């Protein structure tokens, strides 16, 4: 007996047997099987192979029925006195039943063919990519796995532009190597209606020898300025930079989540509220620091701009006009001065910004070329370390594939331990300013050169100052 491959739609072994009934012995059981089958058969319920089996059986039975009808007519012409013995094909009404059943065969065939036609689905929704957004690992090789589903057929799935195979159930899995620190993967799925979905996955790899620490008095200010008032271009990956640095501060430095002042798209007012103003240094950061016991980290990813008149550097709030930055910008010199007035254990400042007036998406200041500026603070600040993305006349580049600022990406790899390796450091488990500078001068500067740009990190502070510990 031929089995029904889609039995859950047919409901029972008896109904599955109807297919076998039609395909194995159609002459004997055609009428009975067909009548019962016509009550239970739903063309859309079976797969194409099941439908093909049914049609082949019905066609065979129909052909036998036609032969039987022809024989019956011939016999009636030669035997006028007696009717032939009733057959299983004619005992339910003779030729009229056969004609009716043949018509039903044609109708059934038409229904099956209609069921096999592509169904028009109104699908304006993008595919759904189900995969973890954040992956933590100590392994060099990681697996990215999940599912992608949609009403329509998925035509492609890419990770960082490379195609990924999808199983019939929508699942996928790929292996990727990752360096220490952050790695970003952009997943993109497209369905046959050209609806597109994207998902950003961040993999953070830390050293297997990383020290578990708790810094309960540590305080961090994390600023990611992405969306500026037009016509100032956005800083596309500022949010990613800020989130990656936040994870580093919490997971590697041991800062408490509640001690992170996290700003996105900060206005001048918001920055002054946290970092203080020219007239009052006692902002939110000042209030959160425990005198003499707090390590402080300040991170900024966004635009930086030079003053056209004073030639000093300014962080650009999202509501500022870069041509009037002396009025509505946040001066770097003011940042250093206010930090110097706070009684801290240590202060580390990381700035993924450039101050030339140029950017990865074009000039910020109208009608001028890039301007060189000075980063050196006017007043000396003790235990202050500053690392910035570029020199005064350079542009801070982005890693389009990694989806981070080039400086943030390589800085975090250095801080996660690569800078303490034998190529850049001494392997003593302490990542120093000098080791990070050597790492950035090699890896970041080289990557920028591949993009056709010059980019060299700028460092202020004691070269022997320890930024973090990478292992026991």
C-alpha cells in the first residue's frame, strides 16, 4: 500500500488508504473510492507528490471506465433481449454515473491545478531575524546561529556581505574568528517581495586570563553623539562606540552599572549638566565621585570642531552650529579644567573625534579647509590621561565593515589585552599608556592608510600609567 506522506492533513490510515485504493486497483473500487475521496479530499492539504499519485489513479480509473462504457454500448447493440450482468462500474447507475464521475475527475483535476498555483500574499513586512544581539566569549572562534522567517520565501541572508546558507526550517549557523575586544556583524535578510531586514550583532571577546575586578567607586561618563541637526552629517557608528565602551567599563574595569552616566545625542545643556560649565565645575560627575577614591573614565564619540577664531578644540553637541562653536560648543580645555577640579583617584579620557573641521562625511565648517588645532590643555591636570583618535589636522576614520570608529575599535582591542602582547608590550598583565600608543600606531594607523588617510592617535599623560589589567 502506498503511504500518504502528509498524513497529518489526511487524518487517518483509512483515508490515506484511499490513495492506494485509486492507484492499485482502480477498476474494482473506482466508484466507491472516488465517492468517499470526494468528501474528504482537500487539494491544498497534500504535497505535490501526493496529488500526483491521486491524479494518476483517477486518470487510470477514468480510462478504464471509458473502456467499460464502450464495451457496454457494444454489447447492448448485439444483445437486445437481455442486459449484461451489472459490473462494479455500472451497478450504481450505468453510463450516466460514469459520465458524472468523469466530469468530477475533470473538476478535481482543475481544483488540484489551481491549488498548485502560486498564492498571492500581501506581504509588506520584512523578515524576522532571531539571533542574540550581544555575544560574550573567550574563544577565538565563535558560532553565530539563529533563525530567519517570513510570510514570503527568504531569498538571501548575508553576514557582513557574505552569503549564509539557510535550512528549510529557517535556521542558520556560521563560524567566525574574532580578535580580542569588540567585533561587529551585520546580518541582512531579503524575501522574494524585496522586503529587507537587518540585525546588528556585537561579539565581545575578552582574554581567558582576564581579572575579575570590582571597582565600586568608579564613575564613567559615556557620550555617543550620532544624530546632529542638519546639515551637520551624522556620526554613523557613535552609538556602537559608546555601547562597546560601556561594556568594557562594566565588564573589564568592574564599574557598577548604576555608576555609568550614559548620554546619547547630548546637547550642550546635557553636557554641561554632567561635566560642568565654564562658571561652575560641579556637574553631575562631580557629585557622583567619591573624593580620593573614584577612578573616572570619560568617553566621547561624535564630531569635534576647531574654533575659527581661537583655534581651540571643541566637542560638538548635537544642537550646535559648527560655524559658531565658540558660542555653542563644549571646549576641550574646559573639560580638562573641570576634571582637574574633581578630587579623583585617576582620570582617563578617550575621544573618538577629530578637530580639523573635516569628517568622514565631509567638511563641518563652511568655506574653509582643514584647520590644525592644539590638544594640550592650558592648565596642568594631575593623574589625567587623554587618548584621542587623530592629530589636529587629521580626520577620524570609521570601519564601515566593523561598524565602529576606527579609534574605538582598535583602542578596545588594545585595552582587552592585545597591547600587552609581546609585539607591543611586556606581557606582565598591565596595559600601559605606552603599550596602547604603540598598538594604535601600528594597527589603527595602518588600517587608516588602507582607506587612503593619515590617522595617528594623540596621547597626553604618563606613558607608564596603567590603563587596565589583562591577566593575573
